[in-house]
């Protein structure tokens, strides 16, 4: 039922909006590449690139609709270099964001983890000074006093 409703609504919409469809197909090619390249289940890469790519394609669509949405207007827009640069530049910005976000997040969380670890070690030292070595949960064995094993006293 859904497929037949989609076909019944999709074919007339495609016929009426054919110039829009042509412009979208040309300007949204980086999104297709991103969906093919992204193998992750959540497809964060494809979504990021596609959304920014659509933002770059939107000015061309607005121009097309302002020009009357004809095939000749679609051909004029497709042959315009600025339309290509805007749409593909926005998609490239999506890729750039993804390439920069992972190292930045890794660095941020590494520094945060190191800071917390330092705080926890300082707290542990204060507890050891206040309560003694038994608070660490480590005991010295009788066989080798230099070797510590995990265990409870």
C-alpha cells in the first residue's frame, strides 16, 4: 500500500518538478558518494555531508523557482560554475568538519581524562595519608615483600 501510494504521488511530482529533480541530481552527487562510502549503521558521515550539501544546493533551487522552473532554467543553472562551487563547497565543508571533529574530540577527551585521573590520584594520596596503606586494597605478600597483589585485607 505504501509503495503504491509513493508511486502514485511520486511520478506526478517528478513530472511536475522535473527541472528541480535535475538540479538536485547534479548538485547532490557528493551526498550519493557519502552514502556509498559510509558503512556505519548510523551514517553520521553521510548525514553531515548530505545536510550541508543540501544547504549548498538550496540557493540554486531558489533561483530555479524564481526563474519559473523550466528545463532551460535548469540547464542555465547546471552550467553555472557558482552553483557547482556552492553545492560542492558546502559538501566539502561537511567532510572537513568530520575530519577535524574526531581529532579535536579525541584531544579534548584525552585532556579531560588526564585531568580527572590526576585529581583521583591526589584524592587517593590524601586518603592513604589519612587512613593508611590498607585503603588502597593492595596487600604485601609474605613471599616477596616488593611485590603487591590485588586483594582485600
